[in-house]
C-alpha cells in the first residue's frame, strides 16, 4: 500500500504559467514533507520542504502548501520555466532528516 | 551546498558476479547514509539505513546477505550486490545526512545492468 501518492504521472504547462503538482499521503504520523526534482540518470535534488506545523512555505518561485486535514500537499511553481522540466517527487518522513517515503513522481514539461 | 558522489555511475556485469558501489559525502561528515533503488517509472524505494560504525538496518523484503552495506567512515558507505542476477538491474541511489543537515542530499545514482 503506497503511503505517498502522486496520482498525476505527467503535467504539461506553458512557460510563464503556474505549475501545480499534487501529493497525497495516508500516514498521519508523517510530519515532514519534501519535494525533489530529478533529471534522468541523476539523483534527486532537494527543492523545498515543509513541516507539519506549517501550512505554507515559500522559496522564490516555489511554494509548498500543506493541508493536514486532507493529508494533501502541493507544489506551486510560478512562473514556470522550460528548465523546470523534470520529474518531481514528493517525499515524507516521520521526522526531519530520517528515511524518506517517496511518491512515484510527476513528470513536468514546460513548453516555451 | 552539500555534495554526495557515487562511483561507478554505470556498471554492466555478468550474472553471478558481485558489484560494489561507493557513496561519498565530499564536504560534510555523514553519520547516516541511505540506499535506495529505483525501477523504471517507479518511486525510490528505501533499501537500508546505514549508520557509521554499526550494522545497517534493512527494510522488509531486502536481503541483507545479498546487499552488503558497509559504512566504515563518516564520508564513505559501500553497497555490494553479491551474486548479481538480471532482476537486480536497477538504478541505485545513496543519500547522506549529517548532524547539521536538515535534509538528505542524494548522490547522482549508479545504473546497474546485469546480463
């Protein structure tokens, strides 16, 4: 049973528009969530994180929103750029810095 | 930022042979390293947690005698796939976490192909 779910395998967005990537989780014990970006044949690169005591965290063009009651988080990228095209993984853990449970990823394609 | 390297980046081996993959934290000391495996179009699956100077903790379903992990120093962990079979072909990724790091930093991964 998957504890972290990314139900959209792919997303296509035009340059300059907003990209919204969604993630759902089932384990209420998760209290730390992260987003990673991954290019083919490379390891994931950390993007942004949020702890369960917050509902929003912003870093430049990237904002992560957390809805604990719905067990849902989302990553907003605005404005989207062609260089943002990659696979985005949502991950969760029981506490910051421990083993991560990953979703299957969403492939984002940003066209110019 | 923190840098984690893996070697080799790609390896092809014959069935029945053993393959060693190295994971190094280049600019920080990693008390804990993690090993993940990713199959095509799947998520990264945690295989084991490696703490410096102690035995690794394996996830359920991962054979510890097949996937030998050694974390001999604060900057190096190795994963040895023993008696490799074609079904072991995958993308293996390590990550490292230090005392002062909030998050894990991942290596670039190793593509293993067993013929």
